[in-house]
């Protein structure tokens, strides 16, 4: 009630309302407060207010829209929501927070707030329990249920299903029987007077009402239950891809020959061109065949493990577009992350491919009005971009929601070709659905001509001819499984003899190949010392210890490339996690520096650091250009790695203190 009065612009009434709640109860205080707001009639609440304050409160109330007053009077005082949420729901522009419903609809079904509200980001939502407590108050508190909601009400059931489906991180649907198990467990944690037994029959009886937020699809394995938005996203992708694949081949304005493709994928400056000419020629023939086969298709996929030449194929396809359609032809390359877009941009610059627009998917969506201020995606209302050739790099990282937002933002009548590039065996999406893997599975079964698989690993071949070892790539293959790895009966195909031998060498430990050592430890406390010893041995090429400080060894090893040495772990906590290992490394490398100049937020000179959030053009960061000695705004993307340096006058001053201990 007090928050509702704050939102209503009636803050001066709050002290009186508090006293009235203590003396006569919540209902009486509510009635008195809103009687004054509606009629202007003085009461005990306004006794201490002067005429100007009373007039201001009444004016604030009358300035609110009818729907806002309805919510603030009849619903929101019963709900324990934050002031920010209450303000957003009461606002006429509540759709900006995802609540696409009228005030009357919300009063009739308060659970809509839990189903729809999205605040500062996708994780900022209103839990079902917060609404349920207000709608069905405890008998000890008194008060009737809001909107005549019953324990087994369809409104209550639907909102609970929505919340549990939102919690599903990967799959696009849940089977009804599994969803109901979770719902029953949730009900079991409530007081007995608040429990209800929901069954699969509710999905049939209340199907019409449930369709407002859920989609139901019978399958051979049972009833599949989707969030309505997820179901619509899937159908959008399905319809768009089916329409694209049904189009006739693209008519080329100028011919592109097999010789063109061969010349574009063959790199005469590649070491493989001389060191392994026969194998390299075979690999480039595979790449050229993929380019030639896919180029005239309106939709296609290029896939293959790291090192098989996907980037080379992308470069060749763009050259083909320019040859066939003219140098001025628009080509848009999108990537899911800023780092991936930056890497693609560097490739095109190195290849002298001009005017290839390369941006992140989010930047593209924002530029065309499809991104809300809270970084969620609009489902309508944005501008549809007219693009000739659209290429999606690192497409394996696209989750269903992001892919659907992108598909809504494109005018498909203008698209000549859509090319998806990536490796489903690496960089899976963080969110729901594996769109790229599903597209590959669909194309492999129904449209194999549209699928270009690259299988010859040039990176592995180069390591082999240079004697640098191939165990890392061979080991990674053991963790990659797709439909081609299945035997006829659907089981996983057996491990090859060379893979069995690799596994045996890994179990034995030690040097597996030139590029892979496997080292075991028994106790968690041993890891730090073991890790530091191995890393520094690699940095010094196994040379005997010298008088140099650890920070000097690490600085020399990293040089101008902060990625020269990487320590990776999949965990955050425990002694083998990121936090503990970072502290150990910093203590080893920088204790000498920290003793002399200290740290800023735990970071000191020469520390290796990683950017953990995107700072794109719309939110750049100030940087320092050592060449021009000027500050400038720059883009820095999540995942970029660097080292901490001093610059200008401070540089010599700080390093003087490090070396001398004085200053």
C-alpha cells in the first residue's frame, strides 16, 4: 500500500496511513487513503496537511491515466513488489517492461505480471510466488482472493507453467508429464490450504485460455508444452528456411567459374603449398567444390571443425558475390559476439575485401529498432533491413530467441542468399535451442546439396609437416559427436584404433605429443605449484632457473601477445577454479611489483586481464593511443585479452619505483 501511494504521488499520506494501519488495520487504511484521492474528502489522514499539500496530492492522482489509477487502487496494494516494478506496471507505457496487457486485463488476471514483466534485463522478472501471495492471502490475514481466483484456477496454473518453462535453459519445450512433476513439487512446498492437484487433463480442458501464453503440441512421446513465444520463434525459422530452400537457383549477372573458386581458395603464400602440396591441393579442391555448389543456392550452410578452412570459404564466397553482382554489391556479415565480428573484420581487411559491413547481431538489431532498452528483443515494430547477401559467422552460437529476432529484422523478399557458417561441435549457444545444429540435421536429411562440409584439417596438417604435434586436434575429435558419427543402428560408432592409442597415452600421462603434455596431481593443494612449474618451464624452454624475477620471465614470454600463454579452467570456485588460479598466478608474477606500487581494484602493472562485457560503438571506453599520445574512444569486446601498462610520465615513474623500491 505504501509503495502504491508513492507511485500515485501521495507520499505525504504515508505517515498517516502507517498510523491507521496500526490502529484499525490495512483495509481501513486503504479505504481512507483512496477515498481522499478519489473524492478529496478530508479525513484523519489529511489532518496534518496544509491546503497546498492536499491540492498537490489530488492533482497528482487526477493526472494519472484511468488504467494506472485502477491498478494502484484495486490491485497493486495487495502485491509485494519493488517500487520499480510497481511503477513500471502502473505506467501507461508498461509495454516497455514487457507487460503487453491493459490495466483491466491485469486486474482480471494478476498473474499476467509474473508471465510478462521484464525489467532491466531478461533475468529481472516477477516470481509467480510474489503474485500468488497477494492473490491468495493467508487465512490468518483475512481478505478475499483477488479476481475470484480459486486454488485450481487456470490463471494460476498457466502462470506457474510459464515460470517453469522459462527456467528450462536449453530445450524449447517440456513434456507435460515432466512439467507436472515440477508443478506438483512446487505445490507440495506451499501450505496445505494453498495447494492444488493439477493433472494433464487441465491442458485439454483449459486449452483455449492456456493458448494465451503456452503452445501445446501432441507428439508420439506425449504432449509437448512450449512457451508461446518459443513456439512462434521455432515456426518463424521453420517457415523462413523452408521458403528459402524452395526458391530456384540464383541467376548470376556474370559467370563465376570453377577456376575462379580454385584461385580464391588456394593461398600460394601458405607453407602447405610447398611443404605438403598434394594434401593442400586436395583440401583446396574440397573448399572450391563447396563454394561452387553452394554459391547459387538461396540458403546454404558451411560447416567443419576448426582449421578446415571455413574462413577461406567465406572470403571466396564474398569474392564470388562481387564478381557475379558487381563490386558495389552489399554484403552483410553478422556474428554473435563482438570478438567474432572483430576477427572477421580483420580477415576481410587482410584479404583487401572492401565495403563488407561486419557487425554483431545485437548491433544490427539495435540499429533497426528491434532491441529494447533492457536488451530484450522486440517481436514487432522494428525496421526490416533489405540485404542482398547475408552471412552469419559462428552461427553455432545463435540461440533460438536471437535467431528469431534476426529473422524478424530481415526483409526476406530482398535476400538473394543466406549463408550460415560455423561448427556445431564448438561454441554452443548459451540460451535455449541449438539452431545451427538443427539446421544441419535438417539439411543433411532433406537438402544435402545445400550443406557444405569441410573435413580436411589444414591446421592439423601444418602442425604435422612442421613437427609441432597433432594430439590436441585429435583429442578434440573424441568430444565431437554428430549424426555422421552414428552407426547404422543409431548407436555411437566405435572408437578408432588410433584414438584408443591416444587415450592410452593420455592415461599414462607425460608428453603425449609435441603439442600436448598431460600432468596429474593427487591433492588440490598441489595444483598451484605444479601449474606454475609447468608454465614457467614452457616459458623458459626448460632452461635452468635464472636470477630474473618471475614478472620478468612472464613479461618476456608474453611479449606483445597476451595470448601467448593461456591458463583455462571450466570452474570458478575451489582450488582449481578461476579465482584461486588467478590469485596464485598474480602472487607468483606480481608480488614483487605489488610490494612497491600496490594495486588498483586488485590489479597491478603487467597483470593479464580480460574484458568481461561488451563496450561497442554505442558504449565505448576511453583508451590511450601510444603512437599519437592521445586519448580516444574505442570499442572493446567481451573476451578480449590484454595486459596492464602505464603510459606517459607515469610509466617511467612507476617502473622506477618497481626497480628501486623508492619514489
